[in-house]
C-alpha cells in the first residue's frame, strides 16, 4: 500500500504542482506582452491545477502515516514549507493574477504589480523546489539516501 500511495503522491505532485509552477512563471512575461487570451489561459491553469494540487498533501499524509514518519523533522519542515507555498499561491499569486486580469493598470503600476507577482511566483517555486529536495534527501533518514 505504501508504494501505491507514494506513487500517487509523486504523480499528483508532478502533474498538479508542475503546471502551476510553469503557468505562474509565464504569467508576468505575458502581462508585459499584453496577450490577454494567454493571461486568461495561464490563470485558469493555475486555478484548476491548484485545486487538484490539494491531493498532494492528502496522499502525502497517507504515505507518511503508512511509512511511520509523521513525526520526522524533515517531514514536518516539508509540511510547513508546503503550507507556506500554498499560502503564497492562494494569498498572493492567484489574487495578483486576478488583479492584473480585472484591471489593466497603466505604465509603472502595471510594471510594479507584474514585478511583485513575479517575485511571489519565484518564492512559490523556490518553496516547492525545497520541499522536493527534502522529499528526496530526507535528512536523518535511515534509508541511506
């Protein structure tokens, strides 16, 4: 059962978080290019796959429970970083995209909002990269990794 849950956890992480990371990263340059159709598509990808991404921690908790590692430090840090990444996505990235879609600010406002969005997108992606490394390396693990 552990192998099935771990496989599902990894697959959902790749198939759900990956598109969000890529689409969110493409959004600020698309703002500067002024391609409204592309902006709406990228935002929809971020919203839909963020919803699907809820399955990542669900399968993660189930996997950790079966593996008996729920109290391990590397996992607790990963959970905290995942929560921060989710908060950045829900509280900064998606609303920033919506703000840029709803109102087309002029000049420096557009640049400022787009730059701020790019920063939060980078933070989101960095958090997920860190979680990925923690999941692979698992500091203190007895698996020899």
